[in-house]
């Protein structure tokens, strides 16, 4: 079983409000992202929630997902990796995506999954131009290292380059909604069809 994991637990301190609930074309940001992962062909989708998780789960109502609550979300992304790994007992591999990347679509997530299945690569990593950023897929052998992280997965990626297949996606897909300015830019791009 290959799982798709969406990390959706953070505080969104730079936004000043729960950014995952902000509307984009009539649906919450988190629903847009999780829906794309659900459409990519994974055997299951796990959403790791934390901050204001009841409202986040309400926004995901009806999507074919399961969730895990990260009670330590305020300590950083490492705690969400630990929560995810603890809730993937039967997964041979898992792709980790961020809930605030509105322009990555099911096509990109599916490419990560298909690359893993076709090439049997222990790690499938993504670059947007020259920037390494999620989603990244890891086979089970790396779960203990992911569970020991303090922040993002970069240390695991850097220490296992020899086991990694790197996909290159268009750099304009790399947009995180972290600030009010980011949100306005995303809305502008969506309304203009860019």
C-alpha cells in the first residue's frame, strides 16, 4: 500500500488566521489540495491535522481520507512527520505533501506515485527549477528517520541522494500560501487563468 499524506497541522502564524480555510474558487485551500491528492491514485490518503483541526476536518467532509491529530503541532513540522509515521502501519511507502500548495495538481502527485511504482526508487524527490520542495515520496525504510525530524525532510533527502529519483516540475507551481500577499497572488493567478 502506498499512502498519500497531506501535512495540514500548522499554526499559519504569518497569515494571521487559519490559512487552510481560506476560499479559492469556492472551496477551502485545504480541500483543494487534499482533493488533488485523492485524485492521484494513492491507495489511501492520510491528513495530519492539528491547529483548529475540527474546522479543517469540516472542510474535508466527504473526501475519501482518514486523519490523524498531531497534538504537538506547535513544535514544528517534525511532529507532523512523527504523527504520520505512527499512523502508517501498513504502508510500504508514503508521499508527503503540504496543504498550502494550491498549484500542484493530481497530475504532479500521480507522476510521483508512478515514478515510485515503475522505477522502484526508494525516494522520489521534486525540484521546481532549482528549488527542492514537496511533495516527496519515501519508502518505509526511511520512516524512522522521518519520525526523528525536527523540521522538514531535507536532511533525509540530502543524506540519501544515491537512492533518490528527482523529478523536475515547472517552477511556477511552487507557491506556498504563507502570507496575505501570497493569498492575494494566488487568487489573482486563479482568476486570470495563469
